[in-house]
């Protein structure tokens, strides 16, 4: 292997390491326990994991992210002032007089935003991993379209922009939300944890925007129905099972390249960029530990999201830390799936809560009064959303009326009702609730 290729491998290892530290994410499919695991590495007759991925991808629509988002191009990093304005503008109505610098930035980005919207409208697909197969699977981990995450924020903010004396238009907001959710679905089809983390953040911004729209009174009967259907059609549980499988394949592929024929490659030792001591690990034992860790994680991913499931996956992570303490490769590459699971649980809670929030407001629009309980919402299609992922006994989200206004929240990390005491870390710290309504809590 050429030195240039070995450097690319080190970059990939570094990226995966950063992903592990950043606690990336993804959730389970409905059939996580039946997911097919990749074959173990063969150091004498290396397995082509690129071909294996292509054969086992759940989608027949395979495209290159580079091609799909090519017209979007690079993202011009805005000033700190514009970034602060952008964060606020994604969550409610604003005018050019409110945020003149942001308005100017959006105007200068208009052509790229149009290209982003056109790309996001394309059908959902699987990322093409390294079409020319140079370097194998590991060089396909880095995916295109990263700048599109930034453009989704601009699209959300732009949809809230109004003229003086005007008000947001529901159809404009709905179109922006659909664009962002489509882009999130493209990203989630990427390889491993990195793109899924980006996809979940985009969805979180959409959930917050929808709840803001509800409280701003921008919906009528029809547009509230459209918002509900958009959530049901364009969002789903995140794929921890697929993400774990991809990460395992990446480790397998790296091991095959580091240890051709079962022996450490001197080509890599000459780069002097590999972690000290990597030549002393056993590739077979490393593969076995990684396979056991991710297989057990996938089994937990198949459970209904709950505190009990988190405790099980936490014990798996803690056991692996003991095994990987002296394995420099796995110590740098094996992701902490217990932290990842917490993030998954958070985003699933936000998804379900937003579906309920839209349904609660739709009930008021149709019948002239708030529902007395979640049972009043009916509709079998949203029945799953009533289950609180943080309830210890399979209970529902907590819903009540306070001063004639709806209050909706999940119990949060400790599984207890803390009286709608909201906090941004309610998914990982005790004493707080994940408050959906009112959204400003």
C-alpha cells in the first residue's frame, strides 16, 4: 500500500476515534435481532467488505453523495454574530430588521440553498462506498454532503422570515421541514455513526420548529394534519443496529490491512503515525472482542427504548472497557454504545413527543377544546408515540392542562415525574423531565 493510502487510513481511524469520543448515535430497526452480521476477517484471503456492504444494503437505490450534493458545494462559515442569529431564527418568526446580518448571509447563499433543496428532494438512497474501491471499505467511511447540514439550518431559518406586520405561512414552514427531513434521511443512510449524528441533529431542529409553530398559532386543520403526516412519513427510529454493523465492518477491514497474512505491516510502521504498541495486538483476538461487543449491542438495540435497555447496554460497555484497556486499536476505535444509546433515546423521545404535540393541537383545532387525556387523541397510527421511552413500567407521556394550556413531557433519565422541570440534559441527568409542551420550557 502506498504511503498516501496509509495516511488516509490514519485519518479514517482518527475520525472514528473522534466519533467514539463525541458519543455518536443511531437507533434500532424493528428487526434488529435478525440483522445479518458481516463475516469475520480473513487475514490470508481478505474479505472485500465493500462488496459485502453492497450485497446487504437495505436499499437498491445506491448513489454517490458526492454526485447528489455536488452543486451545493462548500459552506462559507458565517461570523459568530450570524451564527447566534441563525440559532434563534430557526425557532420562531423574525424579520430582516431583527437580524440584518443573517438576512444578508441568507441572500448571499440563496443559489446554494436552492441546490440543496433540489438535492434533498431526490429519493432516499444508500451512500456509494468508495466506487473505485481504492483502499477498501475504510476509505468510504468519510461521506459527502457534510456541508448540507449547515444549509438545512439556513432553510429552517429562512422559512420563519416574515415582513414587518406579517406572520409565518404554514405551507412555507411545511416545505422547509420536509426538505430538512429528506436531507436527514439521506444522511442517515450513510456509513456508521457520523452521518447519523448529523441526521438526528437536523431532525431535532425540525421538532423544535414544529412545536414553535404550534404555539405561534400558524396551523389550521389542514396544515396540522399535513404536519402530523409529515412526521409519520419522514421520521422513524434511528438505526443503532446498522450503525454497529458498519462500525464492526470498519474495524474488520482495518485489521485486514494492518495484519496481512496475520502479521503487522511494516508499511504502516514506517508512517510513525499509528498509536504506539499497535503492532503487539492480536488481530484475531481484537476481531473477536469487537464482534462480541457489537453483536450484544445490536441485541439491546432491538429492545423497546427504556431505562432497562440502557442499563443492559451500559453493562456491555463497561465489560468491554476492561477487555480493551490494553488493546490500543480498540481503545481508540470502539464506540461507547451506552452514551450513544442515551442520545438515541433522547431523539426518539423528541420524535414521539412532537407527534403527540401536533395531535394535541389538532384536537383543539377540530373540536374547539384541548383533549382531557392522551386517550382522547385516538388514531392507531400514533398509538406508539404515547409510550414514554423513559418510563420504567411502560407508561405514557405525562399530559395535563395547566392554566388552560397543554403541558406534555417525558419523565427523563431518572424515570420519575419531576413536575415538568425541564433541562437540556434531562436525557442523561437525574431530577429533570424532557418537556415537549410548552416548547420554550
